[in-house]
């Protein structure tokens, strides 16, 4: 049994190395996730670099949103570690990684891998995509920038309990500041 466990770990390492080499050889680096659009339920196929929020009334450049979140979350530091143990540029928590791994079981990513900027951005953009395409619609909440940023910052559970962030007087002051900061960084990009 011990031998089987050792062989399994070795296979996982080899798969990870092969996957990374394949990405390098084909030129498809995960870092391109910044430029890759977040596909949204309202996305126009001709303009995939944009998120369409509130039934196409609000248009956001997805790479600019990711950059704005990185700027606020970590200041761009790939080695950032928060007091809540969120890691890397996009400050990914263990619970988000666990969700990612359930959705992508073929991807062997461990907590310490989140310090790799490419992996961190890959998981972070996946999470933003999930917030916008799955969580907000399932809660019947408006798909807008405030709700997306609030869900990224506070977690989807907060929105589930408290409703639309744009109309909620109980929105914590630190979340209001977070939304304002990300929006300011977004407007500069």
C-alpha cells in the first residue's frame, strides 16, 4: 500500500511536469488568463474581452478587472499571504482552491502552488467567472460589478444571506472601501 501511494504521487508529479511542458511548447501559458475573457451569460461573441453586466448596460474589460483585483488584493506581490491565509496575487483562499479542484479534478494544484502567479491568476479568473456566470444568476441577483466584487471579497455566502450589495445598507465599511478601490483601479486601466 505504501508503494502504491508513492507511485501515485510520482504519477501526479509527472503529469504536472508534462502539462507544464506542453503549455510552454505550445505557447499557451496560463498567464494568458489575464487576457482571456471571462465568459459571461451576456457575453457577445464578437467582443469577448468584455463582461456585459446588467443586461449589456455596463461593459467591463475582463483583463482590466483582474488587474484591478490584483492591485487591490496584493499590490501585485506573488508571495502575499493574508491573515486569513489567502495566497498570491489574487489572494486565493483554500476553500476557493478546493472548489476549483472539484471542478477541475485533472488539475493537480496544491496550496503552495498558489504563489505561482500563473496558477494564481488561473484559479482567480476561474473563480470570478464562476461568480458571474453561476452564483449571481442562481441567487437571482443583478449581475453587476458591485455584486461581483462583493462576492469575490466577502464570499458568495454573504450575498446569499444579505442580497444585492448595491441596495444593502448592511454592507460592511471595509467592503464598501474594497468596491471603491477596485472600481478606481478599474477606471485607471
